[in-house]
C-alpha cells in the first residue's frame, strides 16, 4: 500500500519497503491524477517485492517505458534491481564474494557466518540464482534449519542466529 503526500505543490509517495522501513519517493509532478497513477503502481511494485511473486505484464510494460530518472529513483529505494549489478548471480559465488569483501568484520564473525553459509549452500545449492530466492523459499530454509540441517538438531538460539546472519547477508545483496 502506498500513500500520497503533497509538499509545496509537489507530490511524493510513501510506502512500506519490504524490509519493513517506511520510504518516501519524490514523484516530480504537481498533477494529482498522475501522482495517483504512480502511487498505485509503486504500491503494487512494493507488494510484489514483498511477496516475491513475478510482476504482471502491465507492470512490466510500465517499468520498460519509465524515464531514466524515475527508474533510477525506484532503483535507489530498492523497488527495482539495478541492471548493472547483474541479476543472474549464483548464490555460492555471491556468498564467497560477500565474505571476502567484508574486511570490516572480525575473523570470528566470518567463522560464525561460515556456518550459515554452509547451511544456505546445502539448502539452496551453490548454483541457485539470487533472484530465484523468494520469501516462500526463505521460509522453507527456516524449516530446513529446524528439521534437517544438523545432527544433533540445532537449538532455537542457533537457528535464530543463522536466520539473523542470512538476513544480514541478504541486506548486503539488495
């Protein structure tokens, strides 16, 4: 759901990002009719991003026709993927690169992450593409940790920590 705000005659849209934070996007228009249309589409885009579903054809056509300025704004608020990043990144390569580029963390943190990464690779596979990991598959990963990840089974605190690590790594991805 997205809502309109008006300031000094200019419209902006406010929406809840899939990460749970409230975001505001300046629409660059003074027309309420145009702002309403943009708000509805941006709200749908945020909803699709939240659920991990595929975009419908009408929304894809709208995105393809967007001017570069609006497209860059949507990339900036993480509603669209940056085409320069490359969507066809494999999970295994991304995870290895993520750990190696994080020189700001201690070695003990990297060891802690390695347990989560081992579980992510075991569940999704190293060749799984990042854009194929949906919210539903992430929930399946949680179930995997609770049932099949280790023998003996992981404790609830360990599972919580691994999910927290996976979310932190995901935030480094988007």
